C-alpha cells in the first residue's frame, strides 16, 4: 500500500506540472482579472469577445505573443475605463495548432460564452475551418493568419489582419525580377500557409517574367531539406524562394550553407521573427523577406499615427514581458483586437452582431501596427503594398533592406 | 540527374536514415524486453536535445559535458519512467502498456514546454566548420558525427549482447521472458535497463541532430513515427536489422524527392505497408517455427 501511495504522489506531482501551463491559457485571458479599472466602467455589462489562438503545437511561437498582446491591451483598455463604460473581457482559447480543436473551441465560445466576435485563429487551416460555426452564429471573425485564401474565399463575416500572401508574393516576386533572379527554386512547407504561397507563386511568377524551375515541399516535422535543396540546385535556380512559417524553416538556410549553395535565399513574412534568425545562426545572414514595418518602426515615418501606435505598444510590451515582441505576430493580434474595439466604440447600445460586422467593415484609415487598415465591402484585408518593407538578416537581426 | 546530385541524395538518405536507426534501436530494445512499443521514444529524442541546450546555454557547461549530461539524465528519466509508469502495471495487456507510453509522451512534451518554453532552441555543431566535399557532394561535419555514433552504438550493442552477462540476460528475455525468470534472471532489472538504454540512444540521436535542426518541445511525436516505421521495416529483431531498417527508410524518402517531394512521406509509408503485407515479420528477420 505504501508503495502505491508513493507512486500515486509522484504521478500527482507530474499532473500538477502538466496542468499548470495548460490551465493558465485554456481558461480565460487576464482581461477577467482587471474587469473595470475605471470608475465609469463599473455597473455596465462587459463586452465579451472570444479569441482562438495556437498557444501550443506547431504554431505556438506565433500564438503565444498574440496572447501576450491581447492580455496587455485588454488590461490597458479596462484601466482607461473600458469601451463606452463597458468593461472588455476577452476569453482566450487554445486550439493547439489543430483544425478540430479550433472548431471545438469556437463552438464553446459561441455557445457557452455568447461572444460578440471571434479573433483568430493563428493559423490558416484553423481560421478556415472555424468559419462554418461562425457563419451559423452570424458573428464577425478577425483572423490573424496570413493566407490569401482567408479573404479571397470571401465571407462577409471574415476579416484578416496580416498582409495577405497575395500582397507579399507580389512584392517579393517583383524584388526577384528587379534583381534579375529569374530562375526560382521554390520550397514551401506542407501547411495551409505554405500551400497558399505555393499556389500564388506558381500562378503569378510568369507575370513578373520569372520561371519556377523546381517546386519542392517539406513537412513541418522534417529534420533535413538537403534532398529538396539538391534538386533545386540541380535545376539551375538563381534564388531559393521559401514560403514557410514553421520552426523547421530555419533548417533551410543551414542546409544551403552545408551544401555550399551561394545563391540568395528569400523568404516570406512567416519567418519575420527573431527565433528564425537565432535558430539558423550564421547561415541566416543575408536572408531577405518582406513584412510590415513593426520590426523597424522608423520605416512608418517618425511621428505618423502608426509609428506612435507601434512604438508605444512595443514599449508597453517590453515593460510587461521583459523584452519587446521578437516578431510581427503580437502586432497582428493588436490590430485584430483594436479593429473590434474601435468598431464597438462607434456603436450605440443594443447593437446586433450584424451591426458589429458592418461597423468593422466601415473601418477606414485605422493606424494599426501591420499598416493602415481601410476595409470595404469587397476588401477585408485592407492593406496595400505601401505597408510592406524589405528586411535582410544582418549581424544576427532583421535590418531594413536598402 | 548528375552523379554528384545522386550522391548528395544518398548522403541525405544515409544521414536521415541514421537518425531513424537510432530511434528504431530504442523501439527494438524495449520491444525485446517487454513486447511493448514505447511511443515515448520520440520524447527521449526531444529531451536529449533540450537538456543538452539547457546545460550548454543555461548552465554554461562545455559542449562535451552537456551532451554527456543530457544522455545520462535522459537514461535516468527512461528508467524512472519504467519504474513509475510501466512496472506497476507490468502484468497488464501490452495494449494497456502501449497506451501508458502514449500518455507518457504527452506528459514529457508538456513538461518540456513548461520548463523550456515553446521556441526552437539551437545548439552549436560538435566540430564547427565547412562541409567536406566528396565527388561534388557535400557532407557536413555533424553528419559524420551521426554516422560515428550509429556505428559505435551498433558495435557497443553487439558486444553487450554477446559478451556480457547483462546482455545475455537481455537476450534470454527476448527469447522467452517467463523461462528466463525461471532460470533465475532478474527480469525486472532487465526491463528497467532496457528502458534506460533505449532512452539513452534516443537522447543521443536528439543531441546529435539538434545542431542541424534546433529542438522544440513538440518534435518527439513526428520523429517517433519515422523511428517506429524503421523498426517495423527491420523487424524489431537484432540491432543490425533496426539500423538497416532506418537507413532503408531514409534512402526511400530521398529517392522520392526528385519526383515529388510532396509525396515523400506518403511513398515511404506505402513501402512500409507493402512490407507488412508481404513480410509481416520485417525485412531482416528470419521466421522461426514456434514449437508447441
């Protein structure tokens, strides 16, 4: 009996360890802990918004800063008196980077929590899978995933905060054409985001006078891409174009260095994070990608509203979490949250979910961190090529491309 | 395709295959002792890399010591896992034990995320430097380390099985656990040692690969599938068969890439299914008539 007790207590300890992080993120955001900071907020019903984020699994490197950003801004909004006197509550759910989980968590938010709108998910696959449940409920969704398909496969309910792949692919291919790198060796990850980029490059390369000489794919769980890169090398590519956002993307520059490939590597905004540079080490030097201006706020133009929004957000983020956001994803969540919050501010009491949707669509010239958002009845991405700048890895960090 | 490209693909296949082989060895050793497929094997691989990164970057231990520390610690974790999770249910149906190992793998991954975070963590190469070029194909230094480790492991295991008392006890358990127990062999100890050994090999693979790929709390499950497939190809028998299964799987994957890298995993798994249909005992295992 004593032996069993010992085993059971060891198991209990392990369970506590395991459930601690899960419990922290699976329930509610910190918004609940600071319900009504301002005196005016007391008494009024809270506005409840749901967020489905990938806090665990393959996309956790994106989802965790997104959660941080939302927690931070909800506390700030409530400290300043909430939205027209209503405290804001954001209930954050973890989809574990999994499509089925995303649907289940969305259903829970709609049926149990009666949320007004849903922010998320982090990934394309999840964002697309969630829309059926969302369409039934008739509430707006603001996705934080970057694939074109999210706004191209148009739903009046679905908005998107990252620059869509269409925008980034266009700017990136134009860059390759300008440098005369016409033979493109394409390597993409086997996920929703990667497939979206792969299709877009295949369809539009010819418009820029480019040819895809080799089209390779890798799995997020792969440990080695030298095989794919060998085939690209053999096909006579001038440049390797990589459309990927998962952690395995950092293996590509390393494998290129190991193979002695000295052609340039150009990536997507999916690698716009310090983790990519740190993982790839010296091999990341010279990698180019196009993304928003948040990684180098001076690019907004000092003193512009976006510059002020971004720098103030970065400072507050650094103060709370000890370091500034090391990627663009926290900014996508900031934009997603404020697109909903600003619309809620403009609405009178007693609005319906469809009023909220209409109001989000009326967003015009909102200075977000990803860029300046102007939605229309046909454009739910709302950004333009002006919101993108080029970056190159220089001395172990992303620096503006001259 | 040029000869140098072909050679490059073969090198990539042998490199990935060696990693699969080390995992396959872990599956094989535990299976031999317990008839259980240990699905936590991939987590030992993950923990090996994680602990080496932690010791090297967090505790500033020299790389060699960090590697040794990681392997020894994970071996201990493997033994502890057997003691706490497997032994209390040792008479249960193998299926129940397999489910326990699946649960164990989830626990390991969650604890790793809790302790080390969700970012990919890098480790420097054992011997940094440019790749060697051989007939137009590049071999990175770390790959040579991986090959050395696999070769040394096979030699070590063969010696263990054939020359030592413990190894002979392990082989006896492999043949017939009940009879081994009746002959006075401490089968409980053999099982624990098997888990520790399998965990150490998984950790060794993880440590050897981390300089190439970085490591993350969630990489265990993906690599476990590959190691399991390699073990099945080899037939869950001798160490050499496991290594052959791993290398074969690695080579098949690379052979598919020039045609379609999308289908790489699909074709590799289709080959596995085919093997299971034609030779359920694996490619490298002789069938033995069961005496009634």
